[in-house]
C-alpha cells in the first residue's frame, strides 16, 4: 500500500521530500520505490525473494504461542501466576503447538 501511494504521489508531481513528509518515510525510501517502478513497472513494487535461511516456524505457530501468552496460566490448570518465556516454550510443546521451541525464540516473538 505504501509503495503504491509513493508512486501515485509521484505521478501527481510531488517531490521525493514532499512524499516522504506526507507518508512518514525518508527520501531514500521514496527514491527506491520510484526507481523500481520506473525500471520494472508494477512488478517492481512486489517483494523480492530474500536470501538467508527460511523461517523455521510458520506464522500460525507464532500467533498460537502469542495467544497462549495472553491466557492466564491458571485457566489452563498451570500453577503459575503469570507466564515466563521458558514456561511458555514448555507449555507450547505440551499442547502440541510446536515440537519444541527455545525460550529465547519465544522471548523474541513476545517482544515483537
């Protein structure tokens, strides 16, 4: 949506600085998407494939663990006042949400 707004504002004749101020992004971001649109058309606005390791856990698993974190432990017969990341990791495995997950991974998910 942001990329399309940048291109449409540019088509209306707005400068990079004006587009950036209006949309709350830096001039470099505006320049990047204008350039990619000029070179590749609508295909230039699509995400490119990323390098690196693919995600180990699908978004649904992350969402389920976050939903678990929002539950009170006592509602699930867990004798805790509140969840800790290690406790969430163990409970997620016991409930079959994941085979196993580290407490540090759960902490990163919760932080986001």
